[in-house]
């Protein structure tokens, strides 16, 4: 099964009432803030859209909060990629696939990173495998899209600001369509 752009739009419109993983914002607000932060940093369109869609797995498969409360990793970052694979190129998909491992890597590589995480992020990180060891960190760092996943992760971590005014989903629609056209041309 593949998602359509219309289905993604519907998922976003339905995500405006579900709180994001123990944070004081909704899933929709979090996704829009993440994309906006990437846009403000002049990232390329693929990374901006990866930021927008990085937690779409929570929206499609359930909000993840129930899993977190039960001590289960919902693997949203891995589950969503096959659903997006016919729509988007690797430069969108791979940062999404690896953004959870990017958090685990940053906890290994930066002694201050883990301390700065929200309590919800710390809890989910433990469920997602905890801090990487040296071998896993080296493997992750050498992945083709590791730098994009790390950038997405930094925006993801910062995008938890209540009442922050950012552009609506429709603002990103031209980029979404351009990237789907790029994928269909391959």
C-alpha cells in the first residue's frame, strides 16, 4: 500500500487534536514546527519535507502515546517508509528512516545532548534502543543520509514550542508535489 498526497493531507488535518508524545503541542503542530525550522535554516526541499513527514507513522498507525505509556517502541520511523516509498525520493525517506537512530547517536556523541532532551524524548529513546555504542555510532555516522537525519533530529528536538505560529500544511504543498514529481520521473 502507498499513501497519496491526499491521504497525507487528511492525516495532517486529523492530527491537530492529538497531543504529541507527552509534550504540550499536537502532532500537527510538531510536524509543522519541525518543517518551519528547517525552512528557516535554508535547508533543501527534501529535508524540509522529511521534517514535515518524519512522524507521519504516528499519525497513520496511532499516536504512539499509547505505546509509550505501555513501554513499547512503535517503530513509526521504520513503518512509514514503505508507505511513502512510491511517492518520495531517498533524500526524503532516509532522514525519516534514521531520525530515531540520530537521537541515539547524538546521545553517544554529545555528552550534553541527552541532558537537554525532554522527559518524553528520554523515555522514548530508552524504548528505541538507548544510547548507541561505539560500533553502532560509527555505522550510523557513515550512512549516506546520516547528516540529513542528524539535522532533522535537531529540528525535531526543538519543535516543541507551545503557541508558536508557523505556516500551515498548505504552505508546503508545492514542495510536496515537486518531490513526488521528481520521484515519478525516476
